[in-house]
């Protein structure tokens, strides 16, 4: 029964009959209208939440979820601005912090700097199509980017474009990792979510020519709006060897 209810609701959502932001009937109303138990309704809604089709808002009910933005940030060297542009989204940035300060121990280690060597700290709230999407804190060695703190880094500006065109520092490789976290009070306020809501945290250290560390950032993405997408391809040589082994197997 719960599977039939889930399929009925998901069909209405995917067809556009139920639109993002629209509130679903309450559990008791669904029970009365469809003559099913409350356990059936809860199981169906739970699976729809797991599939990302609905979201539960504390004290308000269940709503149709907005489609998640499939980002390619863990499968390429683009920044968020370039990734958004390729997908036809509008990006805006609000600068929260832009200053030079001594590097802490962890930042100095990641950027291969001496303890207390100066770094540029850039904190931004970035929005996609007018909706708060991600909080990013970025660190760069001050010696590599003189004058960066005097630039306007708000609006749709791409930091990677500035590094490439103004400073001659292209991003040539990076190490990125995704973690799960929950929003604290400040993050919840800025991202317009509830305290304790899930976040996807992307940590990245990027390298320029000579494998020199250029940038480290921590980006806290709204989990209800973000999905990281990776495209994988089989290596031709490996696939050929594997096919040969399969063909040779009795």
C-alpha cells in the first residue's frame, strides 16, 4: 500500500501537477481520503523525502521539494560561477569577509606556508537564481595575490577567472572532499534554512603551476538544493585488457 501511495504522489510531482513549494495534504487527511493507515502514509512520505521529491518543514508540514542543482564541482576544475554559467543559472555573491590575516596552523599546512604567514580570507554567501545556495570561506597566500583585497568580489564575479587572467595563476589540479554536516545558527540564518538542517560540505585545496598550493576553501551547500554529479568513463586500455581476459576465460 505504501508503495502504491508513493508512486501516485511521485507521479503527480514528476508530471508537474504538484509544483515545487506546494504543500501536501497532512497525514490524517491522506489517511481519510485514501482509506489507508497512518503507517502507510508515513512510510510513503519517508521514501519520497529520501528520493528528494518532498521536504518536511518543522511545524508546517510536507512540501514538494525544488529540484536539486546537479553540480560538477567534484569532477572538474571549475569554480561555482563557471559551473553555474554552463548550466544556465544566475549566480550572485555577497562578500561577508575580505581581509588579510595570519594563517592558522591548518591553513598554513594546506597551503604550505610558514606559521602566521599572511593569507587572504574571503567569505561569501553565494546565491543561485536568487536563492541562497552556499556559504564559502576561501584562503589564498597573500604573496601570490597582491591587491586582491581591494577588488570587488561581489556579484557574479568568478574568483578563478581573476586568478587566471589578473595574476596568471590557473587552477591545474585540486583535491576535493565532500562531507555531511548540520547547519549552525549563523549558517541557518544566512542560507535560510533551520538550525540543524543538513548541509553538504565541500573542502578543496587547489594547485597552480609547479603543484604550488594556491587556494583552500570550505563550502557549505544547502543539502535540499545541491547534488554533486560525477561523470565516469572506463579507461580504454584497462577495458581492452579486461575484455581480452573475459574472452580467454573458458
